[in-house]
C-alpha cells in the first residue's frame, strides 16, 4: 500500500487533483467529505459543535450552517482551535477506518485540507501540494462557493503559508492556469511517478534510476530535511539521530542526484527491527549490502543495513549504522571535512568528474573507482579531526 498526502490552500484546486487520481484508480480518502460526514445531523460531532458555539450555527432544518460556523470559528485563534479540537479527532478516526478497509496493493490518496497545519506531512511517503496565488483563490471562492471577499481572505489567512507548504511538498502542482492543465499534470504525475512508486513498494524494491553526475542543487538540503522528518516519524525513539550525509550534504559540490541519510541506532538488531517501518515509509531494504568498505582492521565494525527509496522521483539511500562504530563516525566526519576544506572538496570533485568521464557511474563501479582515494582520505580526515577537535 502506498499512502499519498494531498493538500493545498482553500480554493487552490486540490479537489481537481483528487478527482483525477480517483478516476485513475486511486482510493481517495477526502478530508472535506469526511469532515462533512462527521457533523451531519444526529452525529456526535454536530452535538459538540452546538455545545461549543451555540445553536446559531444551525440551519432551520437542524443541519450545520457552515458559513455561520465559519464566521464564528474563524474570528479568533482560540475558537478555531476549539473547532479543530472537535472535528480533527473524528475525521482521523473515520479516515483510519477507510484506510483499513482498502486492499493491500492500493494507492491511498489522503486529501487533507490541513495537512500542513496538523503536522501530518512526515506520515506520508509522498506529499503533493496544489497551489494558486491568493487573488486567484479568492476570486474562485467568491464565484464558485459564494464567499465574500473578506471571508475568503480570512479563511486563507487562517491556513498555512506558502512557505510552510513548500517546506513539506515533494511535488508542487501549480494551478494558475486552466483546469485542464492541472488535470494533465496530475495524470502525468500519476503515470510517471506514483504508479512506479506503488509498484516498487508492493514488490519491496528500490527505484531503478540511472545515476548521473549533476551540478550542485541548492534545494538538496531542503529535500533532505523532508526525508529526515519522514524517517524520524518512521523510526521514532529507535533512531538515536538522523543526518543528511554524502555529497549532497556539502554545499556547492556536484554529485549524483541521490540524497544519502544516515540513521544512527544502538545495534544492528535495532536496524533489523526498523526494516518493516522503513519499507512502509517507502524505503525497502537492499539485502545485498551489509557493510561499508573497511578502512580499519576492525571490519566487523563497518557493518550496516541499507535501504533505498522506492520513489523514482527522489532517489535516496538510507544507511543504518551503529553509534560510535567507525563507519558511522566517518560518514559525519567526511561530510564536515569537505564542508570545511575547499581544497579537499575540489580534489574530491575532480575525482568524481574523472570517474564520470570514464563512464563508471553505475552504483558499484562508481563506488569501486573511488575506493583507492578513500583509503588515503580516511587517514587525512582523521588527522584533520584530531587537529581541529572535531566531534560527531
């Protein structure tokens, strides 16, 4: 099962994307629909809302008067918090019931209006945000949903900012043009990324992506932060720390477009225990990789567990290493050494380019071609750590 988090500000157009995914075979769990269901006449949710905000929020027929509720509940932060405290738990319970009833190979599209505000993004292997500029959203809300301009802008202001949404977005769908453009983008995303991702998750296989040396990307740290947050959610207290390592963690360094993340654990037994949680998060284990190349005589202390992303749109390597073992320390040391020493960084980049020019860019060949340099670099990095007082 692949769970996708879909969100966007009110009036941005996420319902169009949700409908498209549903037509393509996704099982849509729509937060808006559920939010209406849990406050229908006779429900626990409606009774609690009336208790909190009074009977003026009801229509003559006893149903919820949504504009009346919005006028009251969005007038200040405390009332909005009261509303969310009533509705969110009920929505969450119903959402889980729908997910539990889905088949094991399903693609679950969770359409969640307040995904960002409720800090749910790290729960999903893929987060898609639909966006449109505020003025366009306001005009849509006035035209299609009967809002006044003041109410529309108040509702928008009460939701997450553009920056907050960008921070959690693995995919950013712009909806500033015609609806058919958004539908086309959603369909392409489904076929090119979501379907292969779901297949890989079901098969327990990482995505197969051709490795290519590319110029440094200033967004790599932001992408890594999303991955680290996702892994923190999956691993919980069993991860002692999670760090962005490797070349993409070194600003300005060209690299293969693969994010490397190190999860530090107490033991390899703990690493094994995390296998199913990581697979569910979209990072199946690669059984054939059980150790790093040892640069000390204690080869047993260079063992690890290795997982890789099933998402073809974001290649990621997840290295689970034991706290204090030399491979765990070297991953952090090597990153910091390169960050601190421009000459070493340039030397390493030159090595990368020579290997790429020679055509050694498959994962195995690329790693093997770098090893003679790393055999010397390990000692140099350790010397640098001793001189500078570096600590992990």
